C-alpha cells in the first residue's frame, strides 16, 4: 500500500532525469574525453627516466597504505566494538594537506621536535616514501574507522559473536574468525577507494613524497600542465598507466580480502586456546595509545599551523620564532578572504545540493522498493580522480564550457558535488537503511504529503546521519585540489589551490595561514554540526547494544 | 533445594526473577531438565523470553535485571563466560555464518575437541549424511533452503557437545508444511543426541512434542517499587 | 509539484546567497567597482609563491583601480606553464581567461612560435622608451623578443649559503670550491631539481663555468657536439652528487622548497634569481640572518623576466595599460624597494641605487633556448632513477 502511494509521489520524472543526469553525465563526458593513446610497448612513456621507480614507488605506497590502514582500522574497530571513540572523527576531519604541512614541520629532521630533543627525531625525512606513507595511513585509518563502524552496524555481528561463543570460541576468536572476514567484505568498496586514492595520490605526494622521480599522480599532473608535444603525449599515456595501477590495486584488495577469508576459514577449525585475554588486553591498550597519539598529533599539528601563521623569523635551530606578529598573520588572513569565501561558498552549496540529492535518491529507492547497489553511487571513488578530471578536461564539451568564468565556476561546483556525493552516500545510506519507513507511512496516513511527512516524521530519526552527510560533503569539498585546479581554469581559487600555489615558493607564513583557515573551516563545520552528530553516536550506541 | 537432587539433575534453573526498571517483574518456576529432555516455553513475543535465553548464555542485558541460579551437572554457571558454559544456541535468523561454507560452519563447532583435521572432515561428512544432507560441505548458507539451514544450525550446535541447547524461535521463516517437518525432525534429533534443550516459541504447535511445557508468566507489578 | 516548492525555494535562496558571496568576494579586491563606467578586468597570470610579489601585485591592482579604473585580477599559479598550456589549448578565437602573462624563456618561445602573442609592444606601451639602454633584453633565452614582450625585471642566478662556509670577503664560489665544501659537509648541500626553472638555470650556470668553450652554448645545440660540450658538466655532477643531501638521489622540487629547507636547517645552501633578495628577505625576516649570496664562478647567469599579452585576449587595451603602469617610475621604484620585492628596476630611476643593485656581478647571457631541453632530458636520464 505504502509503496503504491509512494510511486505516485515519485512519478515526477523530471527529478529522476535530473538526478540521473547528475550521476551519469560525468561518465559520459569522461568517456568522450578519453584518449586512445594506450601505451603499447613502443610508447614514449616507457623511456621516461626512472619510470620503473615511478611505478614501483606508487605501488609500494598503494599497497602499504591500504594494507596497514585496513589492519589498523580492524584493530580499532575490534577494540571499540562496544564503546566507539569520537576522537577518530576529529582526526578524520582534518584537511589532509593542512595536516601534512604541519606534520612535516613537527616531525622531520631539524623539525620542531628535533629542536626540542636534538638528535631524537630523524625518522621522517622530507620528500621520502616512508613519510608519505605514514601521512596517508594516518589519514586513511580514521576514514576507514569512521565509515567502517557504519558498515559493521549493518552486520548482525552481535548475533554471530553470541553463536560463535556458544560454540566454545573466545570472544577474541569469534571476532577475528567470524566477524572480521564479513566486515572486510562489506568494506570492499571503501577499501578500494582508499587503495585507488593512495596509488594515485597527488596533493600530499607533492608536499611530502619523493620527487626524483615523483609518484605517478604528481608526475601526471605536471605533465598535464606542460605544453610541448612530447609531454602532452606522455600525459596521455600516463593516464592509461594510472588506470593500470588502479586495476592492480583493485585486484590487491580482492586478494587481501580472499586471503583473510581463507586464513580464517582454515584457522577456525583448529584447536583454540581460551586464554586470549592477554592478547585482547594488548590490543585494547595499543589502540588506546594509538588513539591518544593520533589525537595529540592532530592537536599539535593544529597548534603548529597556528604558531606558524603568526611567527616571524623562525630559523633553525631556534625553538621559537624571533618574534610573534599578530599583524603579519592577520594581514595574510585578510589577503586570503576571497579564497575563504569562495571555499566556504562552494562547500556550502556542494553540501546542500549533495544532501538534497542524497535524500531524494534514498527515498526513490524506498519508493521503488529496490536497492541499487552502492557501487553505482560511489563508482567515482574507484577511479583515480586525476584520470577522471583529465578525461573531462579533454572532452570538447567541457573545455568549451569552462572557457568562461561562469562556466568554469559551475563545472567546478559540479565536480565537487559529484565527488562529495560518493563519500556522503557512504555515510548516509547505512543509517537510512537501518530506519524503517513506518514513521513516514504513519505521517502520510495522517494526511501529510510525502515530503512533509518525511520532514516531520522520518527526518528527526535521521538528523544525525543527515548532519554527518552534510559534514562529509563539506569536508570533501574544501579539500578538493585537482578538480578545482583543472576545471576552475584559474577562475576558481580556493584555500586548497591557494595553499598549493603558496607552497610553490619559500614562504611558510602564507601557506600556514591558508592551511590554518582550512582547518578552522573544518573545525567550525564540526562544531556547528556537532550536536546533531553526537545524537547520531548516541543512537548508534543504543542500537549496538 | 537439596544438594543431592541438583547433582542428579542435568540442568537446574532456580529462583529466577526478571525485573524491569519500570517496576514490573516476572517470577519463573524452578526448571529442571534431564538428559535428552526438552522444555517448550510458550508466550507472545516481546515479553522477555529472548532476553532470558541470553541471560542463560551469560550475555549482560540492558534494561532488565535478572537474578537466579543456573546449575548444570552440579556446577553453578553464573560467573562463567559464555564460551565456558557449554550451552549451545540456535537462532531464528542468521543461524549460520553466511560467509562460510557448511563444512566451515560445522568445523567451527568441532575446533575445541582435540581431533585431527582428517577426522574432523570425516565426522562432518558422516553427520551430514545422517541428517540427509549428503555432499553439502562446500555449499554456502545462501544456497540452502530455510529447512536445511535450520537443520545445519542445530547440527552445528550439537557438534560442540553442549549440556544444553537454547533454541530461540527456531522455526520462524519456514512455511507451514516445512515447519511441521523440521519441528518433528528437531525433537527427534535432540532426543537421539541426548541433549537437554529449551525451545522458545510463540506458536503452540512448535512445542507439542516437548516433554515439559512452560507457559511464560504474565508480568506483575511490584507494589513496593511503585 | 506543490510539495517540492519549498525545496526549490530553498535551493534558489542558497544559490542567490552564494552568488552574492562570490560577488562580494570579488569586490573586496576591486574597491572601484561602484563607478558608473564599468572597470576593465585584466586577468594577470603570475607565479605566486612569494608573499612579496603577491603584495606588490596587490598594490599595483589598488593603484590601477584608482587611477585607470582597471580591475587587475592576479590569477595565482604555481608554474606559469599552466597558463601557457591554457593559451595554447585555446585554438579558437577570443577568450576571457588570460589577458596578461609574467613570462620568459621557453614559455615565451612556445607562445611566440605559436603566434599567440600581441606584437609591437614597444610602440603600444609609451613607458617602454624609459627602459634602460644598458640592458641587453632583446634576446630572451636565445629567442629574439621582437616586440612580443617587454622586460619587467632583472634576474641573476646566485648561490645562497650560510656564513660559516664563506670567507668574509668572498663573493664568488667556483664549482671546484663548491665540491670541496660539499666533501667537507656531506649531506648538507643540494640544488633545485631540473627541470624546475632554477634547477635548469643551475645546470646552465655550471655548464658555462665548466665547458672549455662557453661561446658554443649561445649557439643552437647541435646533436654532434652536445656530448662533448656537456661532458665536463656531467663529470662534475657525478663527483658532486655523493656528497649532496640524500646522497644526490633526491632534490628539492623547486628553489622555493630549497629555501624552506635552508631556513629549517636541513640544507646549507639555496639559490636565487633575485640579486637583491638576500638583503630584502633578511630585512623581512624570511631568510636566516647568516645567509650570504655568492656568484657561481666569476660571471653570473643573467636574464630578464617579461610581460606579454596573448592575442586571444579580449581586453588587450587594458592589459597594455597595465604594462605601461608597471613600467612607470613609480611602479618600478616600488618594485625595487628592499622592504618589498626588491627586484631591480629595468627603467632609469631618479634614485640610481634602486636601478643597479650592488651585488649584480659581471654577467654572461642565457644559453640558446635549445640547450634547455638537452640539459633537462640528459639530467633526467642520468640522475632520475
């Protein structure tokens, strides 16, 4: 009955077509912009100096970051299955470029901690693979934890634990042998997103990664920005190379998942000790330390950016700058005001549009009583962003539209929406799925229209999830680099693009101010949306019991 | 209750009271089950039966305080963790681990018994034969019918050699014809294995074959608390 | 349809608010927007890695807004090749994107050869007659300028080092002396990675010092002689690299990055193309106080940076007006101010000291532009592993 009535409501084909266009147009346009320059054996790209290092290093970063952050995330999820900590969300929201800038200042040799305790800190070199990998892991682990919890809540994992323990397994074995493989499977798309991002990473890699040669992501973007015929060819072939690396990473995620399942399947039939308390305690302790470590590093990074923004004359080996200057910092903030407003404006618009589309798509699926696989909505995350944006750039339709300022601005917003949508969908859909339509149906039986009863009866249940989806798309938008740079065509200048431009010189204050503003923007968003999200956590606590 | 009777009885659940925060409570009669004996607990849904089953297992319950003593073969279980109580559980839904094959599901129950992998394999084959599911080892739960799943879930619980099996609405989700069939099979199986069992259901028909019957009591209001 | 109205209204409201926000953000850059005559917007693509340069362009845009009703919009780029790619990609007619470029070298050559630049600038920009006659700016990296760009400032490649490595009166460091220094402090020296602008320039400067017959470098690079001409350079680098930062396996991605590393104490040297920069940056407390600039060899690599206007620009008139302003005595004097950018003036100024800054040493010209690609490719082939 309910679905019949809903179908009537949803017969507004106009919206359906618009939303469909929103989701699929970028694919069509991307396809039209794909070049045919597949790098066969004789292609120039194979002769590019150091190409084997480029590929090797990109894959190393991809494998390590993906596997380690998956491992850490599963340990954290295990340790916090009953009492999820909110501190991860805080680290998750720190804009990664801002985080990288501060992290380098703190932890590199001759960095601040090294000055405080000389000789103690020489692990994280500038421009090195381990530094980059560590930065990626510390950004991706919270991402997997925060979104992984929601995936976990969709599994009847408490029932499984109960049954496994009633069969004589300790809670430790029950978790690792029964819940972990299922959780990993439910995380597949998210982990692929992480893997794809890591193997093609651009922004952090150009700040912290090796440069001789660089990773494929930054190399491809730098090729793209050259104009001679040889480099243009390299860019076209590099595109396919990046696609190939992506395929390898996707395969790796499958292998990783299958391996875990196989090992667990083999282990679960072997005799198990019941003395697992100590192991469990060790993990609990380790995760506790990690949690506070991450929190402290995040906070210290925030403070560092603040200090760098108002410091003058801060040279090695001085522990503190020769002078604090409020004026210089404030002048820099004022200078960045246009970018601040642009960033805020685009992010608010993006988050609003994304949230509206998100709600509509979920309700549409309800009305059709059909679940469209998540893959359709988050496919954007499964290809390297750089490859997608390059394909758009080469599509005649896009290059025509972005020739004008208005065109470039809207195409940039579109790109932001499209990429944010994937992340927002991942954070909203599980929560929405867990709700029933009962409240809404009751509302409609009282004579309210579909959307009014959605607003009055269903939305209150989903406030937390909606706020969260809004927050996620806001955060994704403010951190967008490649799409803003290439689609904006110099017309759109946000804090993130500004940060990269300012970092191309020797300044430390101006980039620090840009990074600090980015971070403050993210923090502001969390504070504003925080109360709703807290409610979300509370209701989840209830459900998970 | 005297010591002598409790050692002889396989399963004894005594002085059991469920108390809600709002002041309602339910006092259960003493339950004692011999080897191979089944108790059918009948009552509408949402009145605390499943909660009580979980308490028997040793899962902490929110909102309800349950007191009472569980003794199996003379041993008081109250302070033991789930995995050491030797109580099996069969649930209405998600009765099997969906990402593992039938053989893996069954092997999980055998892991605590010191047994070579080869013996394990043979035992699983033999047991599947016995319940009429020959060559089902490599199937995944989603490839099974509801009745097959229910049978394998019970077999899995039994393979762990528990003293008591709890069945929480085990026949839900089966159509009427098959329900009858699976129900009969279940009682036969339990009797043949000589395991005591408590079956909870809201359907009278599911419980007619049980040796003991318990009508879940109506909750009362505690005058003192109000 | 009714029930969707609030959403549409909300959406419209958000759009309107954002467009406003956007507009007001633009306005804050252009205070003269209220005049009854619409100001001309000139989109000026310029590298923006220096706060002083950015502040200078901001000053210029304020001045232009007041006096010329021109809204000079600084489009900040990390590398001007981004803008060159943009101009080259736009094959069809007029465009709004790029009106003015800060450019030189290979970027200029590419645009000039593709016939994308406005010519005859000397006739169109009155202040061009003020340009100093003692400067040889008519050839830009071996490419004849021929009126397609006008000089804006002077650049001279210099090495910056901590005082501890330098004798008190020393103004020159030969490649050989640098090698000895590096041997004495292994892991403390580096140079910007080619093909970055400064990295390639460093190779050119070294090539001039090390090659037997430097005059060949001003001729187009003939494949037959390349190996012989460059062998001393590669031999030298082979010997130098093991003593560099990361044993010469990793290089700062740009001169800017190297200056960061220098200030942070990671390396002991950096390079600059602005001969006045050391003094200016120290005044602004942006460079370690014990930094000194030195010439690499007796003659320093010297070139000019220029302004050019793309043919496709619809606002060429405004762009030319901007160039004229930037070549005015007031703008050039401001540019040379040691408290600001401190870039030497290209025109005659009443205050002579701003014209020809003291550390400007004897110069040698840029090699022919064809050597650029040769140096970059060979360097990558040898050292990018």
